[in-house]
């Protein structure tokens, strides 16, 4: 092989081939000094490194540095009043102090009175949204995955909500939820029911935002699952039919297992997206009148840019949210791997 | 049994009957194949799909309806009295800052997309084809950055950009959006490059191309559809972003659509008619392109995940 030994990997996802490659590079003549080894691995991999360099730089500068700064801020008492400021010609230096883990302790011990109620609602919000997204998406995909008249028309109509930018969709729904002139209350009135103050009460606020997010998120799940259904070989269904499997048995033992790769990915993505879903809740409920329907992300945002800007508190919330998502993702992956190993 | 014998698998049935005649002659044990259903089931199927389609389409249709009902049409949501007019559109396009916001949004989203795709393309290729020290950790970093909640970076970025005097500017917001779009584009393009056969790379190498040459001359042209979809997705992500735009932009002429629209429904008077007209203008172009590319979109999003 020539110098271009940054060889194409045969099997995708086998990072093992990477370590094997570097292993053979270093374990050759074992007496080779550090410099020689570095030189050799540079010769071998410089193409690959040059190609990933731009992204590594961008991630380092635009994500790594702010992230480090954010982590540092979370250990301080920085707020609007004590950060560095520029007033006219004079610069007022920052006067915030390092206070260690105080922010984390205040939040995680429940002393701020906000974290656990908001965490609970965020979990309920995420779980119910992802549940409805997935089940409705699966149901519609199963309906569409048949021979029927007007199938492509149905498909386009069902995908439409996804084509609407979330902030636009939120405004549309907010207009429909309007308590005096909204279409929902007008329809309720025609049916003889009393109007509902959709965005005025904590419970209906929560129902309202879940409704919007379900409406927005189902098409993605539906299209993804349709793709998954198409990839299940019809041989499997034929075999199941031969064995006399009922429709339910075919669904349970052929369709669901066949959908598993797609399902696990979209559920993970959906969970992360929903957990961090900012625009719907922020734009639907505004800034002031929905303290009890905020999820963690919108609460952290309000801390940072609300009336008294608590930068340190917001940074701490940010780090805590990210840690929770990371832990979730790792456990989720591990659970899936274990299930795969068990089969 | 008639439904069953009409099945498209009927060539297989005689064999089965021969092997196991007792089962084949049990007339009441009806097990329907996948493409068979009674008329009643067909009716139910269509009813369910029509119901779902109505729910999916209604808000969009309603938005169009309200936008055409004049300034105060929204206060009588179920009546069409007075007919339809386009006064909301002319007002929004001529009397408000809306065109300016639209231009801001286009500029910022285009800048983000161009930078994101340009910077990320070669990385997507490298992590799709090459195994090098640091490969695994880079993949991991790309994955983790997709999980970043806005709250993690926003405070630090706000302070940093403030220090550099880049708040309330295009550059500041484009750089901020790149923190989202660059890792995302790299991840998504990896998914597309994975679908291009390795034989093409090998052919390039046999012909004496360096890996860079292979990438620019062979793979990139083949990946154009994938690049287009990645670009589009990163465009609409920047197009619809709310949190950073709201925090970083302050002067009225710098706002993007997602922030500017809010001023139509401010504290004093809610102008839902104007808002609906703006919403229609925003949605139609993006929506049309979206419907064209959406099939590829899902493939790209999920491919990166399953093959990780």
C-alpha cells in the first residue's frame, strides 16, 4: 500500500480497525523513539487530520471555548451587576467571585425551589410528546404502508406540518388557542360548551403546548418509520403468513423487530429534541405568565435574560441539562446493545 | 376464502394445500394477508387517514384563511362575512419592517449554511472513509454537540460576543449558528458519504489521485444531492432559530423573522391578521422546497445515527 494508508474501512462503525491500524504503526520496531513514532503516524494519517482540521478548529473555538467559559461561570456568582461592562470609554472590570459548587448545591438540593418541579414537568413533557409522536407516527405509517387510493396525496398532507417552521406553527396555534377570538373556543361555543382559557391556566397551558409539539413532530416519525417499513423484506411477511400468523402476530413479531434500528434512533433523537425544545414553549407562553409551565431550558433562558440576569445560575442549569442528556444517551445506547446481545 | 385466493401470493398456496390439506380446508379460519381487507376495513382506513389529514392541514389552511380576512377578520374566526382581501399582505410588505427582517433571516441563514457545508464537507468524508487516531472521539464530540441545550452556550457566548462588540450583528449570529450547524452538517454528510460505494475511492486511488483529489473530483460531485439536503436542513434550522436571535439581536432593523414577528402581537394590540399574512409568506417558499427534499432528509438524519 502506498502512503495513503488512511485506508477505507470495510465495515462501517468498526472503530476497532482504527485502533488496530494505530497499533500496527506503533508496535513495529518497538525501540522506535517517540519522535519517530509521531513522525510515522503523521505520515500515515496527515490526510485524514487535514480533512477534519476545519471542524476541529470550529468546534474548539465556537463550542469548546464557550463551553469552558460556561463551566467556569457556573462556579461563580456572575450576574448582570458584576460582569465586566463597557460604559462609554471606561471599562468596568468584572467583580464576580469563584464560589465553587454553591450553584450546583443550591439547585440540586432543591433549595431554589424550581429545579425539581421543572425537571418533573420536563420529563412528563418529553415522555408524553415522544410517546404520542412515536405511536401516532407508527399508526399513520402502518396505514400508509398499504395499497390504497390517494396514498401519495395523504402522504403529502400528513407531512405538511413538518414543512412549517416551528416558530410559525407556534404563532398559528397561539392564534387558534386565543380565549376570546380563537377558533377552538368558537367551535366549542357552537357545540354548546363554555370557552376554555387555553393559555391562562397551568394545566391547559401544558395540554396546549403538548398539542402543538405533537402536531409538529408526528410527520418526522411517520416518514422515518415508513422508511423503516420499506426496508423489512417481504419474505419475512410471506413466511409469517405461511405459518398462519395473524395480523397482530405479524405486527408483533415481524414489523416491530424489523423497525427496531429506525425506532431506536428516532426515539433517541426525538427525546433530545423535545427535551431541548425551546421555541414552542417560549413563544407560546410568553415570558411572564407561565412560570409553572416552563421546561428546564426555557427556565434557564429566563434566568439568563430575564429581569435580573443571573448568568451563573443559567450556566449551571445548562451544564446540568447537558449532563442529564448525556447520561440518558449513554444508558439508552447501552440498553439497546444489551438487548441486541441477548437476542 | 375468496379474499385469500385472490392474494398475489396465490402461486404459493397450492403447495401449502398439498403439504397440509387439513389446514387449507378449514374454511372459517380466515387470516388475511397484508394487502387484503374487507370493504369495511377500507372504509375505516380511509376515515382514519382523512381524519389525520384534516388535523394536519387545518391549522395551515386556517392561517391562510385568516391572512386573507383583513385586519380584524381574526376576531370572527368562523365567519367569512365580508369576503377575502389581500390588505394584510400589502400592509405587511409595505408598511412594516417585515421585508427587512426577511432579508436579515435570509442573509444569516445563508451565511450559516454556506460556512457550515463548506467547513464540514471534508470532515464528513474523512470520518466516513478513514480510520485515524482521534476518529472515535471526534464522532463522539459530533454526537454530543447535537445534544447541547441552548442554555449551555448562550450565556458564555453572550459575554464573549459582547466583549468583541459582535452582539446585534450578522457576524455574531452567524458564528453562533455555526456552533450548531458545523457539527450537524459533518454528521449528516457522513451519512451520505457512507452511501457512496468505496469502489469509487479505490478507483480514484488506482488512478493516482490523492485522498484530497478523490474527495474533490469524485466524491463531492456524486454527493451533490446530499450536500443540497444538508444545506437545506441547516438553512431552515437557522431560519427558525429563536433563542439566540432573541437574546443577541436588539435593534429593530437587525431582527430576524422569528423574533420580529412577535412585535405584531405586542402588549398593546394583537394584530393576528398581519401575523398570519407574514406567516404565509414565510412558510410557502420554505415549505415547497421542503416537500421536495423531505425523503432524503429523513434518510440523512437517521443514517448517521444507525451506522454510527
